[in-house]
């Protein structure tokens, strides 16, 4: 039997993680500003599943609000929607 222990990501790793996923999705410009990424890192405590959940809801909230750039305000609204 194999066991894995995943540690939470650091703030720098969260930024790289989010930006990497945005690139994989085809983004060719910045989607989340620095304060948004810091907020996601803080709210998720570095756990990838929570990072994904908050970021996805932030993208949806930003689209609904017609934001060109996801900021800390959008992330906080998304976090409330997620229940964090």
C-alpha cells in the first residue's frame, strides 16, 4: 500500500499554481491580481482543493461582475459563497 502526505502550498507556490492553471486553460494575460492571489492563499491556507474551489468561484463572480481582472473583493465574495 502506498501513502502520500500532501502539505499545504506556500504563498509563492499558490501564485505559481494558479498562474499555471490559468495558462493551461489558455489565458495569455493576468487574470488574478496580486492581492487576489494573496487572499486565495490566505483563505485556502494553501490547500489545493480549496484553492481550486475559491479560484473557480472567483472566476464566475468576476465574469458576472464584468471584471477584467479578479481582485481581492471578488475573491472575498466568492469565499462567502463557498462558505469560507
